[in-house]
């Protein structure tokens, strides 16, 4: 008998362990199993202690039941009883006073109608007593109007809200409700107030009071290591930054009819911009205004060069249930930077395709393996390394697109190191420690890589030159104004491929 009673006690946590195992909660399974075994052993070895424990659990259950009952009663009073009483006082109608009963319930009409005092005329009462009528009672028909009309108004408002342009239709990486206010991942005042050594302040974030909180969230959205791609995005939920299924959330209109995949590095991911104002999000907004509802899927990952993006493209194609209508590769800054960094690390063979190091530890390992020696014609070698790798990545991406019937376009992005400087750029260059005197050299170098590649991408290098206010927040990323301008140039370049 003792064994049976002990087994009954242990059955609940052990059954819970089975359920948790089916749900894949491994840590919880271990905890529930330990609790079940302990309860079983206590029941076998110390039955008196087990019975005391049973009585304690019973009292705890009764207390919890009372607490829940009181809570539900209070909730019902606040939600139902109190509002009903307020409405009764406002309309002068008591729910306990039915007023005049309807003709079908207590009166049999002979010729219908009511007298001046409101009493039925020409009727025969059908055995029911006439309900007393309070002086404050109202006609039921009017009360019904007071109830029905607000309900109809609420239904219409909900319908219009659902049909309003721009409301997202799900919680996937390509479709997410940006009007939600999810849990904030950071508390105001925590975390850094600079990014990549550049202060996050009013210089490039004027009228963007959310900027500091965004970068605090960004420091918490740590990626996962990937031995081939370098890193993958870990799902993250914040107020301004959300990652779902490994991809940055984008603005998506209702019932999208076209799907566009965007590949790129951190500038495509959207460092410096909220979810709804990255380049893909702004692209979707512009297309929507043009009558095209686009599902913008953001595959951007920090440090990605075109070759790594092509690998992600191949992976996405193999896993996709539906192929996209268009694929956009947004490159330049990281490809230029990697070519220069490879020279510093001694990896100067143009036949080798490499990705950028994604951590200081990995970068230091590369430097330790550097082959000593001088590099002749550093600028020429930078162009050769950057152009060769970019061309080979593009050729592979084009072949993948053609094999899958997916159109692919390539975009050469703007860079603060290849820019016709505006007056506002002086402060930027001071912050990033760039010698403006070398701007002609870096501008030419950036253009030479694009030209030598033979890719002939959509060239947006000068798209931000006409903006006479700060857009760059560091050596590559822009604020939301910059993303909006870039998205406008990109959409104009590919519009014909979407508007059919």
C-alpha cells in the first residue's frame, strides 16, 4: 500500500517530465524527473513526512484556489459589474427593472398601440402580472440602440484597421506586425552610448531620440558562430530591433504580392535604423505607394561580403517553399575593406575567396599567421583582390539565380570614403579619424574595384552626395534618412522588374 501511495504522489511530476520531453524542454525534464524521484523516495522511506507534505500541498492548493477565486471575482466586478452600474446611472435604466414587457411576452395585441402614458391599449394580458415601471426606466428599444450602435462602430473601426495599408500579417522574418510594442530588451540608461568608438548623439541622430536605446539593444543581440559563414543571427525581441528565424524583421504590407530578398552586410541589416526603417523596409513602403505590395526579406548580416551572401543565397534557395520575385545584393564597403585587410594579414592570393573575420580573436589569429614581407603596389593589389573576389561571387550568384528562375540584381553601395564631401561631413571625418586629404585616393580606389570586377552593378556611390545634413553615423552606416534615400534610388533602379 505504501508503494502505491508513493507512486501516486510521484506520478504527477513524472508525467510532467514526459510532457516536457515531448515539448523539447530538456532542462525542465531533468528538474521534473528529480522532483518525481525525490517524492517517490520520501513516500517510501518517510511516509509520515510525505503525509505532512500532502497536507501542506492541500492547504496550499486551497489557498491558491481562494486567491484565484477572489482575483476572478474582483476582475469580474471591475470589468462587468462596475461598467454596467455606470451605464445604468448614465442612461437611467436598471437591469433589475424590465420596464414594459414586450408585446409577445405578456400582452396579446388586439389592435396595437399605446396610450399617452405609454401603457398598452386594446390588449389582453396573458396571465402575467404587469411589471412595475420605475420612474427612471427607459424604453428597451432606446437601450438597445445605445448598446448596438457602439458595438457596430467598434466592428467598423476594427475592420478599417485590418484593411489599413502597412499592417503586417504575421510573425515571421518577412512579415511582422511593426505596430506591436514588444517587450523592451534593455532598460533606459543601461549600456553604451557609442558605437564602434563613435558617440551616439545628436550629430547624426537629430530627431531620433530612440537611437541610444536601439544601440543598447544591438549590443545584446549577439550572433551565433558559424564556421563557414562566420556568424548567424540569433532570434531577438526588442522595441526597435527584432530578429525572427535568423532574419531582421521588415515592414510588410497586408497581402503582399511580390517577394524580394535582400542580401548584404551590416548596412543592409540596418545598423542605425529601426525595424520599420531599414533599406528593405523603406523599399517596401515606396513600392506600396506605387501600388505594389512587397514582402521584403532582410538576409543582411554584419561583416558579410558578396561571396558569403552568395552562400546564404544558395542556402535560402534550397530551403524556400516559394522562390522570390527578385533578389538584391548590396555590396561594396565590406568587399573593399576585406581586400585591404587581407593584405595586412598576408593573404594576397587573388584565387582565394575569403570572408571577413567576425571577432577580434579571429582577426588576431590571422595576423599571427601572416607571412612577413613587403607588399609592392598595395593599391593595385587591393583593387585586384577586391575585384576578383567580387566578380567570382557575382558569377556564382547569377548562376544560382538562372538555375532557379530568379532574377538577381547587384548594387554598389555608397561609402563615406568615396563621397563628394558635404559641409556636414567634417565632423564625421573627425570622429572616425579620417584624413580628408586622402579622400580623392580612396574614392578612386573604391571606383576601381567596381570597374575592374566587370560586374557593372547598379552604382549608388553618389546617391547621398546631395544630402546636405549628416547621414553617416560612422565609417559605413547611415541613419534612417540615409536608408530612405538609398532605398529610393534602389527602388527606382529595379521598379520595372516589380511593376507588371
